[in-house]
C-alpha cells in the first residue's frame, strides 16, 4: 500500500500570497507542497485575469492608432508567460513541490487533491499546516456570457488579432478605466458602463472626477450606474454586438469587455465542517495570526481580504511563513494599505465620506502640484495630492493623487500608514527638492492645519 505523502505545509493557490508563503517557508527549511488549479500556470488572478495586463498597458506609450496592436499583444502575452514561468522556476529552485490540483479539506491534518478539471480524486496528502490562498473571483455580470471572441474578459484581448474599433466596457475601478483610456488613446470608440455612480469606488470625489474628465476628453462615453440588460451578438464578423443598458441606451460595438468587481473565492471546499467561518461577502474570517478557527489551517491574501493588492498579498504569505518558522511577524496586511493605481492617478486608504460615515472627525490637506517648485520649473503637469487624517490623533486615513507618476507620490504616505506615523510626523519630513514629492509634504502640512 502506497504511503500517504507528508509535508510540513500545503498551500492551496499559486497567486502572490500562496507563492510568497511557499517560497519563504521552503527557504526556511520546511517541506512545502503548492497546489495550483490553473492550467495557465502559477501567478493567480493578478497574472492571468487582467490586472498585470492593465499595469503593463498603463506604462505603454501613447499611440494615435491601433497599428501597434499585434506588437503590443505579443509583448504583453510574453510578459504574462515570463512572470508565470519565472515564478514557477523560483519555486522549483527553492525546493517547493508544485502540483496541479484543487484541495478538499477532508479532515484534521489531511487534504484530498482533486483534478482541477474533472474533480476526480487524485490522492490524499497529510501536513502539519494548510494555507488557504485561493484568492478572489469575478462577480457575475448580468446579461453577459463570455465567448472569448466578442464578449470578453480583459485577458481575452491578448488573443485578438486586431484591436476592437469600438467597445463597451462593463465595470468600474482601475482595470476598467485603464482599458478605456488605452483604447480611446488609439481612436477606438468606447463606452464605459460603470457599476455604480463612481468610476473608482473607494477613491475620493476629486480623484474620481479628474479621471472621469480625462476619459471624457479622450472621447469616452460614460454611463454611471448603467448595467447591461441585454446583449445581442452580431450575426457575423462584420456586424456589431447590440448592447442595451439599464438607462435605456443601446450601443453597437465590436466587443463587450467585462470588468466586474471581485470577491473572495469560494472554490475552497470542506472548510465548514472544520469550523472555518466566512463573512457575508465570502471572505474567510481570520485572527491576528491568520488562523481560521480550524487547527493548523490558515488563510492569507485575497480570500481573507479581497481588496489587498498583489504586494500585500505576498506580504501576507511571507508573514505567515515567518510565523510557521517561529519568527515574529507584523501579522496580516490591511486593505487600507493597498495602493490602487491607473495611468495618472492613485489612491490608498479611505475617502472622506466613508470616514465621516464611521463617525470620525477628519481634516483633509490639499496641495496643488502648481504650488511645487518642480511645477514652476515646467517639469510637471496639472494635478494634486490630498491626505486625509483624523483630527484629534493625526492618524493618516487615506491619500489620493493625480499626477504623471501618482503611485510614486502615494507610496511614501502608505509607508507612513503602515509604520503608524501620524500626519504630523509626515509633515516634519523633507522631500527631494525640486520634486513632485514636495506636494506630499505640503498636503501633510495642510492636514495639520498649517
């Protein structure tokens, strides 16, 4: 009778959280098995479902036509493949065993490995620790059924031989806005049907308005709060898809691209009988040491906090691995520390409306880029930095920026938030001069009432 394979750690999911945990734990001397259900390979949703593509598009140079489409698709497809392969090679070098499969938590100390396609049982594995890193999944888009040709997810763009001349993007957030801007800059006709009243849920009103104005200036039609009611696919390759929205408008476009919001993945099976609890939005509830309530079972990354950015998901995984190795750790990452970015804009933390709704007394510090020496020297375009702080304690609650390299301005504020600096601490720092970083200090001082 074959002996049941045994490991110190079994990680379910090969996204940033799962790979971060597996690499750190294996480097520390633990035997690690990583189960990945995706046929595309390691990387998770960030690599294979659009966000990595959007990040690459955000860095693309502006071109006034679609003639660069084939080269762009080839480059981005190569980027996705490189990230997946290089991560898999790093796992192999570190000694992590990687196998295709899904995990079913069959009982304390064991997991049944299932075929990712058929669900057939592949065998039992025993371990001391099980790490749930199954990430997030797309929410359903009403009236939309992907066919990979004309009704698309963002990653399907990498398989098209030509850029759509017109598109309706159903969704909101950085991914939807980045795709809309990229297509508009290349003269495609675009309608952005946002899920709610704002293009960027969670961002402040000023930043949301700035991004909306920029898209409108590029010719993008914006339909806030307009959901897809019906899609009638074109009857041949030359005819467009007729899309009816909830506001009564009808649009005929070459492609419909779904960019729905994401929620914690419910792919993990067998957890309920072990006492693993989920919140109303599907996220796994954990304690300050990633514990799920089931002995030896932990949850990290998007499955416990859907708003975590890739870098914070990886930090989650590394922090848990440190704990399993007996080292002290800062504990789970906070979603408020995630940096959300798109071309020319970025934000982190909460907005003023949410803070006031929670009963907090807040002060917002605003700095126009025109007030910096860098701008007066002609080295910056229009934009701003705004920092939100709690009035009494000075706790930094959020930051938003509109600037050519907005994420670079938001990053130091987020580092201050992670280190629990107050806005007074931030205001006392010095920025390189001349640089746009001066706007961060000016906004912090304004938030202090200076």
